[in-house]
C-alpha cells in the first residue's frame, strides 16, 4: 500500500508577511541565501523553496531564524520564527543584531542571558562569523546617541509607572513571552549600580587568575537574575546611563569568558550586545574598548583583516581626544592584526604609535578604569606577540622577558601567554632546552586553569616542537607534561 505524503496546512502568516514586505518568492529566497553567506552557509534556496514553505513545509536547521531576520530587516520590527508560522530553531542569528532602541537592546541581551544560563548547549556551539562584524561596527560608528533611556516616568515606551504617592506599580503585559520578574518596576539606586560594578571586579579577577571557565556560568546567571530586572525597572536619565554602562561592562565580560572557553559564536554575540549597551550608556570610549575586544578575538581566530578594521573603527569612533592610555590600547590592537597578516611596516608603525601614546601618560590623567591594565607590561606583551608573529624572534624574546618582569602575579593567564611567546621565541633562536623549560612551566600553569585559550597556546607550542621530537630536551618536556595527566 502506497503511503500518502504528509498533509501540510498552508502558512498564512508567512504569506501575509511576504505581501507586507513586497517580496517575490524568488526575492525572499535570494535574501535568505545572502544572509546565509554571512554565516558561512551555502543554502541555495529558490522560488520553489518558498512555495513549499507557503504550502506548510517547515524549513530545516537554522533557516527559520534566517528567514525571520530577513523580515526583521525589511519591516523594521523584531520578528521571530514563530511570528512567521515556522518552527523555532537554534538562535543562529539572535544576538548579532544592533538594536534600534535601548528597550530592544534589553530584549535581545536578556534573551541571550536566559538561553545561556539554561540548557541551550547549542548556543555555545554556534560558530564565529567574520561577516557578522560588519553591520554592528558600522552602526556603532555612524549611530547617534540614544535620546532617552529613562524608564518609569511614562508608559509611552512600555515602561512601568511608579506612583508618586506609594501604591502598586503598574506593570504592562510583557511581549515576546518575557518572564515577569517579581522585582520588575522597582526603582534602581546608586547602590544597585555599585553592586554591579563590584561584581564585575570580582569576576574579572577570577577570570585573570583561573580562566574564563571558572565562574562564567555564575556570571551569566547573575546577569539574568540581577541585571535584567534592573534594566526593566525604573530609573531616570543619569541613573539609566550608568546602569547601561555597568550592564555593558558585565556583558563584555560574559563575552570575554565565553571567548576564553572557545564558545566563539556566543562570545561574538555578547560583544555585539555590549557595544549596543555602551551606546545606550552614551559611553563612546567604552564602545571603542568593546571593538578592541572583538578585534582581539578576530586575531586569535586568524582573521587579521577584520581585526585591523575593527581597531580602526574604534580609533575613528573615539577620535584624538581619548586619553593616552586608550590611544595606546587602540593602536596596539591594530598592530596585532597587522602582525597576523605578516604586514611588517604597518605593524611596526602601529606599535610605534602605541609606544608614543603610552609615553605621554602622566599621573592624574583621566584614564578609564577599564584601560588601566594597559601599562608597560601590557605594551611589552603586545610587542612580543607582534614580533613573534613576524618571526622576529630576538625582539620577541626581549619584550616577553620585560613583560614577565613587570606583570603582576594576579594576571596569571596573561603571564602564561607571554611565557609561551617567550618559549616560541627561544625556539626560533635555536635555544631548544630553554624553550622546553619555559613551555613546561606554561603547561603546568595551563593544567590549573579552565581556559581553552591557555591550553591552545601550549598545544601550538608543542606543534612547533614536532621537528625536534627526537631531541633529549623535547623528550624531557613530553615526560613532564605527561606527568600532569
């Protein structure tokens, strides 16, 4: 007996939105394919594919999220796969959007926090996409400051109204099935923001010393359960700007710790949202720091051209009025991108600009708290990495040694990276025994950290040892590492 084909119900929601957007079937298919290319996907849909969707067939994999994003861009309002009558799927695109308004930014980033703190393991498997860097960095560069972030004085933007003479706050119905927290509507205080800042310092110290995997999940849960209710609470303009600034800092840190455990697609999304929150805060300088963080990730993943572009966007966006320490940070980020590309002259020029900027730093300069780590030790570290990438091993060795002499013990992971750079430089100079001793020390440190980057630094050094695997020093190194388990 022949089986009947499955019966599908026509998708009237999708048909209505296609009509509203003015798409032809072929036009919609083409736009989905183009968006797929941004994510490294070769989809090859056509007008027949869209016809099948209209007849009720469900597209597979991540395609529903991509279709929803196509309509979001066209119609100027956020649409989900369910809004199109399609099944939900892995949020491949969610988080790369640069929100149009502060309230939309809160919706997007809080959705990331909730998914990340739950059992959505697929979120941590999403790949990094270089194409996903273009739109957010452009929108940040040309975007204007948000005119208003305050909540609680009116209900015109969906915010809560706090009664003047006590009583119960009016809380509107949440859209997008957002969870209503019991603290929603409460007024945010200076103490709340100070607590967010203190938590940031705590998690930053844990990250430096033990790696991003040590307390990352606790940070994400904190953002979900503490930061989100504040962002959905009540606050005036000045308090609101400070709140968005603190949320941007913690979100960037969530991205940084995700990057450190190799959840690169997730980290990229956190960085994009931190950039948008920084814009809501009116903090252009911090936005440049987020772009530098994104540039660092691009360097690590070997995307040198994108790394250079991000660093240059940061420089253009902040201008020449930035404090010298910030200028040095931005120029060193550009240098790292040139180093990965093997562009000696451009790398050397950027490093020289970074050195000149740092030389002009004076006590009492208005250096932002997030840039104070960039000192002589950090600059020496940047120089060492660049010279290593350019295979200038004598200079790399000298700068790595200086960085290790100056770097505080609390920056354990940074010291580990620098020690591996020094080991690589010594290997390049033919000093095999010293290289293996340094490499073994780094391997010991890495074994005590929850940091994929730390382990990958060590593995990269070991790959460089392959041509010397029969040497006594290398066999000794292997025995010491094997003893670590």
